[in-house]
């Protein structure tokens, strides 16, 4: 599927906005370690292993702060829903330490998706309080769905009988006749 130019640009910009600060922060920390490493971590030469570990921790800060690894893991995908799995689980996974939170249950929606070139994937598309019962009927088998990297949404692309179209960038619902989203002004992807 060929995405509109403005959406391609949006995705590239979102990734760059994460990677550029990460690289800059990494460079600053690296220079600081090279220039003032012994002052920053004043350990004797016998603790060289510990010193290197401290440097490694310092240099990993940019990746944690900017969440670059997570961003690179999140990819744009488009495909047909083959199966919808809704799992209802306790909100905390610490049954050995029961807290007040254990009384809450959450719904997690997973989609088994097949892309146009036959690749199969399982994606988590929603997590929320079970009491809210939101989005339980949003996704159906046979729906064509789209997720853009660096967005929180996975949207169902409209069919010929749809009256609405959800924006893949911001998740706003638009009239099917609209070509651009009324909220974020990006081109609406209609499949
Ligand atoms: Zn939008």
C-alpha cells in the first residue's frame, strides 16, 4: 500500500524527532566521558570494570530517555484481520502481592493480521478497563487495518459501504467524503 506523501513525511519526522536528540545527547555524554571521565567517576584503576560499567549506564541514558529502541520496534503495517482475540486479565500481574488494583480487570485486544504479501503478525491494538468495554466491536474478521509507526492507533480502513473514515494519524472520526482529517489535516487513508 502506497501511503500519501504527507503521511510518509509525518512518520519520518516523528522518528527523526526521537533519533536526533538521542544522537546529540549520546555525543555530549561521550565527549564528557572522554574529557572528564576520571572526574565524573572517581574510581581507582583497580576498579576498571566497574568504571566501564558506569560509563555504559551513562551512555544508555539517551536511549532510555528518548525511547528510541521502542520507536524502532514500532513499524507501520497494513493488512487484513484474520482473528480478533480479546483477553480479560487482572490489571496487575503480581498475584503474590495482592493490592487494591487486583480488583480491576482489563481488556486487551490482539489482532492476528495477514499483510498483502502473506506475512502473518499478532498485534496488540488496545488495552483498557474491562468495565469500560470500549472498542470490543471495533475490529472484526476481514477488516483491513492500518497502523502508522509512532502513532497510538490502529484504524479500520473504510469499505464502500462505510459512512466514516478514521484518521490513521490522530484517530479522529471523519465523514467518508472528506479527503483530509478535520482535526490534524493529514490525508485520510481509505485503502
Ligand atoms: Zn487526524
